[in-house]
C-alpha cells in the first residue's frame, strides 16, 4: 500500500479512536514487532534491480524496497565477512580486537560467551532469538571446535536460543551443518577430522585430482574435494553429514520458515544469514542458467527466492505487517573469488558495485557500501533514504526499539539510530568508519572521505579488485566524486587534518559511543 491510502485509513481509524499504536518501547513484549535480519554474503551495491541492476531481476527484494525504505548510503562495518559479523553482533568495531580477521574453518569462537550482543539484548527484551545460515565467527573454546562432540561455545552462549549453522563458509571445511551444539547427521563411526595445515586421510584434493572436479579453483581452494568442489582445508570422515551445495539455500530457507512457524505467537528475532552469493556459487538446478550470467547471476536469483519464501511464511501467519524485515549484505562484491565459475566471462554490462570503486576487501566505497532495505509495514512509510547508516548501529537501535538500553560497556561503537532507520529522520550518523581486509581504516564525515595511509597491497590481481591501500593519505569528496577518482588530500589540508584527527581519537578512545 502506498503512503496516501495508508494515511487515510489511519486518519479514519483515529476518528474511531483505534489508531493509537504505542511507541515500541511502551508495547508489551507480545505486541513488539518481530525482527528478521536477512544477511546476504558478498552481495554488491549494484547486484539488485532495486539498486539499478538491469541484467538480473530480484522482484521479491524489490518489493521489500517498494514497501520499505531503501538506503543509498548504508554500510557493513568491514569489507569482509568475519569482522562485519563481529561488529554487527557485538556493536564493537572488529578492528579494536585481535583475531577478528577472516576466520579459518576451525577457528575458536571469537565473541566471548556472556558478552552483551544484539541477540542477547533482544532476548533480554523478551524475544526468542535464532540464527540460521552462515556463522563464520568461530566455534568452540581454545583449540577450536570438537566436531565429534559438543561444539561449544557458539551462538547459544552469546544470546541465541536456536542455531542452525554453516560453521564458516561454503568454501571451507568441514562441509557440514551444525545445529545447536552438534554436527547434523554425524555417524559416530565416521568421525570428522579437519586440518588447515596438512592433509588428513587419503581423500582426493583439487590439487592432485583435478579430473574429479565439477568446478575448478582459480586461486586457492585446491584442498579436499567435497561434492566435486575442492575447498580451503583438509577433512576426512563425516561422510553422511556432508552438505550438498545445490541444496543449501533450500535447507536453510526451510529452517528459517520452520523457525517462523514455531515462534509465530511471540516476538522473535531471526538472523537469517544466507550463504549466497559467496563462493562456491552452486545454485539449485532450478536456477541454473536462469540469469544468463552464469552461477553468480543464478545465485542472485536464488537469494531473491530465499527472501520470497521468508515473506510468504510471514504472510501466511499474518505477521508481515508487524515484522521488521531488514535485508543487507556483509561486504561488497567480488567476481572471481577463487573458482572458475564463468562469473568474469558472463558478467556482460552488469556492474556488481554499481557506480562505486573497488569491491569486497577494499577501502574504496564498494567494500562496505551495500544494499540495505528496511520494511515495517505497520510503522514505516516507504521511501528512499540517503542518510549515512551502519550495521554496527543495529544493536543499540533494535535494543532501543524493544525497550532495553545498553550499559556503558556494551556495544561501545553502536549508536541508537532508530529514527533514521525508521525513516523519521534523515540525519543519520555524524560520521562513519570503514575497514578493509588489510586493516586500513577510512572515515566519512559530511560526504568527505579520508583513507588512512597504508603500505599494504593496492591491488589484488587474482580478484581484480583495487583495495584502496595507498602509502599517501587519500581524501575524496563523495558529494561530487562518488567514484573516488580524485584524491584531493594535498588541496584540502584542513579537511584532511580534521578527519584524520577524528579517526585517531576514535581509535585511541577504545569506544565511540559516549559512556554516559
Ligand atoms: C579468502 C578466500 C575467498 C573467501 C574469503 C572470505 C582464498 C584464495 N580466498 O581468503 O575465497 O573465502 O577468504 O570471504 O582462499 S568472506 O566473505 O567470508 O569474508
Ligand atoms: Ca562476505
């Protein structure tokens, strides 16, 4: 429904005295909106038709945008997965902590149990909380997960009531699902062994047995072969528990729908963390060849299908109106991320990053500026917002919405940006920090962007991505130069000084949200 009829109905109901929707924090727990956060992987600013793509159509996500707010300047906290997810869930920038880079498949849990998180705050407010899909934040204590026993700590120890996980990524072993504390379908007589250092067992590898592959690596990804695809890392055992990549979207979407069915009576928070469109891109056969852009385009269609199914489930239970649905991505796009899947050859005129420079891993805008759509039919007027927003603020904002506040030491970089997220304000953040794969930080304020000097690689030839690292300071005027083509650092020295010293303060303070 567009704004005018909705307003009209509201006025009419108001005359009948029935339109008083209490502010969310005043609502009783049962009346609070459900929250579904759909987190795509590696989906770029230009990968959706609602964000200007023409070669691929994403009608279900476009419908969210039509009925909700489409943000044009929303950011993941980092340009890769693990640190973005860390900041999303803890409300603290990952670059403040050691060991929060892209996690290995057998990494131990990087968020300390008991710590306040986005799910723990919502749980405090009476929500039932669940995570389904990609985790990639490590599992288990020191020494990593015990794949054959109780896998703990994990999401259940930081505020989730239920978890069904792809433990790391699709391209890393072990290629098994974990439900709550256990590997799903594990035969105890066929235990799992994993190593990222040396081969375990005698299973074929992509390096030695390329003839067994249905998808070949372009770089890395040449170790144990599972389902005809070689992965990062070696594994043996767990044969009955191994996933089938083609079914992954179906499996996790079914779990998401079941979660909604099960908890339809009370407010729930579902973190639905998609595998798509990360490598290996292996769509279900019903999507194969449908985009004309090869697997990368086909899994974008599959992503849209996942959203459609979740929306259908909400609709079926009459929950679509009072559920906040947020759709966004953990970092920017990459075309060749390590497999020969024809993504480069079949890209055509499609621009995964839209008008932005760089991509996944990069300090340039495409690294972190991602699609971000929020729909809440009951309370939010549809529209577009150019406000500067960050996923790191979801913790304070959604906690605030549900009536709980953060203690000074919780979510130290998370600001309550609810009015902006709900479209009641266009102010947005005062400034925003970006973080690339090399650890380079950038800061944006008043449309000026400063990228701190870095001697790390400026360009990755394998992924063909400009990483934005430069030994010289960089300053861009995004209002006039969104494509970051003109470094004006030497002309705008005052601006450069203002932004670089603000960045230094934010770094050295150890927090950015004031403690009082
Ligand atoms: C890189 C992998 C890449 C991807 C990335 C993590 C190689 C050569 N590249 O190291 O394929 O897995 O890590 O992506 O191994 S992320 O979206 O989970 O951060
Ligand atoms: Ca990612």
